[in-house]
C-alpha cells in the first residue's frame, strides 16, 4: 500500500551546502539536478548560477560570453546571502 503512494510523493534529496552545475566538479550531485532548484541571492532569484556555497555566502555566475581555452565560461564570484530551494 505504501508503494502505491511513494511514486506520487518522491523524497527530494537534501540540498548540499556547496553545489556545482559542472559534472567535472567534485561538488556536482547528479541526484539534485533531477528536480528543479532555485537560487536566491540577497532575496532576488538568480537564473544564471553555475555554483554556490551557502555557508560562505557566494555564488559564481558567468562573466558575459567570455570563455577559457577549454570552452568553459569564465565565472565571477558574487557575495551575499544565499538560499537554495526546490521549485
């Protein structure tokens, strides 16, 4: 009986303190990206976040269209109050 109700309400994995979108990063957790997540920086939702750390209070976002020699976007660190949540 509980098996019939669990697919309707799947358990969401806990959001880590430090998370990266890049699969080559040691802070990448694939299970989290199976669900929609949102990042709020200083009370404003950001849609361009590549990496975040809640305890240190920063997010990394792409710096325009510039890329490094491997084709990865150059990231800048923005500091503030970071909140991560499931949508």
